[in-house]
C-alpha cells in the first residue's frame, strides 16, 4: 500500500514537471523565472 501511494505521488509530480516544461517552451509560463538569452548576452559584455 505504501508503494502505491509513493508511485501515485511520483506520477503527480511528473505530470506537474511535464506541464511546467511545456509552458516554459511555449513561453506562456508566468510563475517560472529563468534568464533569457538576451539577458545572458548583456551580462557577458
């Protein structure tokens, strides 16, 4: 029974991670902050 609960929680977290990854790739993410390529280029100069 504990293994089933653990696997259920893992499946939920995997689904959340996939959803976040998709939203970041499409540019629709509002809650996830990451440096863009433009910001990285400005910092290097």
